[in-house]
C-alpha cells in the first residue's frame, strides 16, 4: 500500500505539473504556438514509443526478482540495444519529418529535427528507470519520473521571466530537462553495481525477445492515444490542434489513475506466484474502476470552469471534445490494466 500511495502521489504531482506546463505554454505561445509545439514534440515521442520494441517492459520483467545478480548486464545490454534503436529511429525521423510536417514551414521542420535528440535521452532514462521499477524501488523511481516534469516547468517559467519564451527555446528546455533526468536515473540505477557495465549478447537477446512479444500491445496503446493528434498534425491547422490538445489534457486527468496503478501492478504481478496473481489483479481492477469513475464525474462537472480558468476563454470551444475524452478514459484505464496483467 505504501508503494501504491507513493506512486499515486508521484502520478498526481506529474499530472499537476504537466497541466501547469500546458497551461503556461498555451497562454504564452497562444493556440498557434501551442499547436506548433505539439506537432514538433508529437512525432519524436511516437517514434520512441513505437520503435522501443518493448525494451523497457523487458527490463522491468527481468529485474522483478528473477535475475537480480545480472542487473548490471541487463542495464548495459538494454543501453546497447537502445543505442542501435536510437540511431535507426533518429534516421527515420530525420528523413520523414519534412514530408510529414509540410504544412508547418521550414522553421518548424528544422526544430523538429533537432528535437530528435529526445529519442536517445529517453531510451537511456527509461532503461535506468525500468531497473528501479523492477526492483520495486518506488521512492527513487517516482522521484526520477517527477524530476523531468519539474525541470520542464521550471525552464518554461525562467524563459518567460527572461523574455525569451518561444517554441524553439521551450524545446531546448525540454531536452535539457531530459538530459538532467537521464543522468540522475542512470546514477541511481547503477550506484550499487560496482563491477561496471558490460553488455551481454544473451541478455540482450532475452530482452529483445520478451520485448517484441509485448510490444504489439504497447504500439496499439500508443496509436490509440495519439492517432487523432497525428492525423490532425498532418491535415489541420495548428490552431485546431492547439484546441484539441487542451481537450486531451482534461481527459488525461482520468488516466493518471491507471498510470499510477500500472507502475506498481506490473512488477508485483511479475514477481508473484500463479496462485496469488488472480487475487492481486482483481483488487487492482476494482480500485482502478472506482477511482476512474470518481475522477471522471468531477471532471464532467468542472470541465468548463477548468478550461476557462487554466487555459483561457479562447480554448472553451474544446469543451465538447474534452467531455467525450473524459468518458473514454474510463474504458482506457481498464484496458491498460489488463494489458499490464498480460505482460506480467
């Protein structure tokens, strides 16, 4: 229960900080700038998720009480695989972005190409964090995952008071926050290894083998969450995308329930015996459904006030989409619980 409470607290803090960052960037960049920022961030993020071949799930699975003596090799092998994947995905993104973002202009395309550094930073960060999650070191895990969002928020605020707020500068702040988080995550994950990090072909093959098995579900989830924004970034003006992102932000509050539950559930189920798994899963499903319904009802009532208060009246036309997404997020939460259970 302590781990679950800690993780919920971390998830809630991330959601609050994410909303604040979204509110500030929306207000300071306005709908057009917000749409441009979203279009740039969206594609490297999606490439990272789709091209990760489930490597982070594999690290959690193989660190959850199974091969603890081999953790240095697990992390080193994961980073070696991540380096190869980062080069491949970065190259794909570099050549695809000009064709995908043709309606956004050359300046936006150039920024999007620079933002591809997001890919290797994220691969290393999440590989190290997966070690912490698999070992159920949730205090350290949650501290690291909160750090990146706090860094982004602090950087955006500093840009504003320095009079340097712009889409390009915000993107550099995001990358700087990722680099700091990567350093912290790697230090925490590797601090007790002692003997150094040496990649191992057998371990790498195990990670890739397990990861590929579960990655289909991960890709489906990622596309389910992002396909609407991907289509809009290609065919619709940045203003429309900026409005829709605000609607997604409101609906995403509901998904913080499953985000918190899944972090604890995955290693717990992976380490449990067959006889324990049914009872554990049932308890977590009931908890997820109850919390999701409570949060969704509150959001349906408060959505107009939240949008006007935090984003401004110019974003009020996002309200109908926000309400649809709030309801949809309840089912999305339950779906994600069963996906995690199957992985474990």
